[in-house]
């Protein structure tokens, strides 16, 4: 039985699980019921199960009939603080919480993959570790699991994941070698001036004017300090003074924003450029500015070989016409990059557009977005197929290396005999 057939077999159950999870969403670090559902399903599928990993994380371990390497497959479980407006019959019953980023789909796909792969245990030359991660949306979930040892016992040699993508039709996947997603860092700026009456601005040091100059100047970090070929974003997302009157010049202004980069060297350089500009501008206007920088999730840099493994698996299970190579990386972020700092891996896009409903083309995090559930079989097929291919390919490679060494030893023996 082909792996695609196994994926089809578990389609209905995976859809049922997805709808249950969608209807009962839980925010980051609060995925208690979701974790229970996941753990019970994995146990019923015959896997070794670890619960409470890094908080509410769950890990399932499937050992093949022969020893070998270990591949990790990760899915995130948390929802977003959004009021759902889809009108679906299985819409969220928890007011103000919604699976608007498709993590319910991710979790259901990985459960289906675990069940399907358990039926192919005799084909596995190694181990598959199914990682159900909490708190991707609030950042820190991946780090919590890594610190809890999710990449050890057994040691994970490679890791893969997928993410729903409303820019591709259901049935297709998007691949990219190298930079896939950006690092997401954040910052706060506190501008301090001298408040006073708005009728007498010459007696004040207006922090609003200083903040305006800072906002304008920060855009030159990307346009003038960085290479035009190096993609980066600096976005101001908050501007607020401590004045609440029409005729009062504030004493303080708060700014907040995000920095997105792909290049690690650029990531280190950007806050240094920002700090210099911010402090110099504030001082030039007679005020002060404090700059606080917060390092967030790492960029997602896909490993070329793992991308090729996924492509080959997709070609075998869903057909070569279903594989799309993405031309550009995204400036969006994903904490999957934390795993890639320790092991090679890759994440791919899972198309979820359906021609039957335009809401499937809404952006992620929309309160009305829907996902074509036909994509679930695609996800199971590619993840499971990639796991089998990686483990068996790695085993074959090691065997060839071992045979080569043996042959080399025999040759040396003949020469010196």
C-alpha cells in the first residue's frame, strides 16, 4: 500500500480532529485540552508518548523495525486572540479565541501523519519524533521545547514542518532553499522632552516633533545603511504621548515596532544603526531617547538537502506538478527557526485556497479566513513521505559509506599483503 493511500485512509479522521480543535481553540501556553487529545490519539496509534514537554508540549515517538537516524516533524497547536467571523458550523465556541493561522490544520495533519506512518513501521529504518509545540504565536514555544530536551533522547538529526498558505491552491506545496522566513525582533523607544502649553512651544522641548524625526530617519537605515539586495523591514507600530489634551504638549512619547531580517549579520547591525540615529536626533532637539531592543525568533533558513528530500517525497506522493518553488522569502516570522539553529531542516508552504470560497484567499490571522480541508491529505502525504525517504536514504548512504570503507581496507590489505 502506497503512503498516499495511507494518507487517504486517515483523511476523514484528520478532518474530524481538525474541526474539533478548531471549535475548541486554546491560546499559547494554555493548550491543555488540545494536548490531552493529541496524547490520547498518539497512544491509541501505538506510539511512545511524552506529555508536559516545555509546558503543554506533547511528543510522540515511532521506532522503525531497524535502527537508524531520527527525523523530527513539528506542528504548532496554539490559537490567536481573535473573534471568529467565519460562520462555519464548527466555528470557535470560545469567545475571542480563533485558529486564524491554521494551527488546527497543522495539528490534525501531524496526527494523521503519525497514524499513517505507524502502518509503515516496517519500512522505517530509524525513528520519527512527532513534536506538538505550544505557544508559537506568542514566541518562546520552540525555545521551551528545546530547553526541555526535545531534540535529544533520541537525538534528532533533521526536522521538518509545514504551514498553511492562502496564496497557493489546495493540493500544491511551496518550497524554497535558503532563506524562507525572517527573524522577528522588537523594540521600544521612549522619547523624553519638556512638556508645556501648546500655545508656547518655544518654552518646551516637544517629544512629538522628536519622535516624528526619528520615525522618518529610521527608514534610512534600510534605504541607506543596508545593501539594496538585503531584505529588511523596520516598522513603527505604536506612537503614543502622555498628553490627553488638545492644548498640552506632552513630556513623553512612546514608540514601538518590529524589525524583520533574513541575514544574521544584518540582524546584528540594524539595532546599532537605529540606536545611533535615535539618540543623536533626540539630543539634537534638546531631548533624550531610550532605545530597548528585544531579540525574537530566529530566521528560518531551509537546508538545501532537506528541501530536496521534501521535493522528492512530494513528487512521489502528490505528483511533480504539485510542487511550486517560491521566488522570494517571506518577511513573516515563525519560531521554527529556533530548531534550525541546532539541526538541519526545512519548512514548506501548504496550499489551502479553494475556488469555491474567496475567504480562503484572505491573509493569515484574518477573522474570516477558511482553509480547504483537502489540503490535509496533501500535508500527510508529503510529511510522511519525506520522513520515510529521509530515514531510508540516510540508512542507504551510511551503508554505502560503510561498504566503501570496507572495500578500501581490503584494497590496502592486498597492497601490503
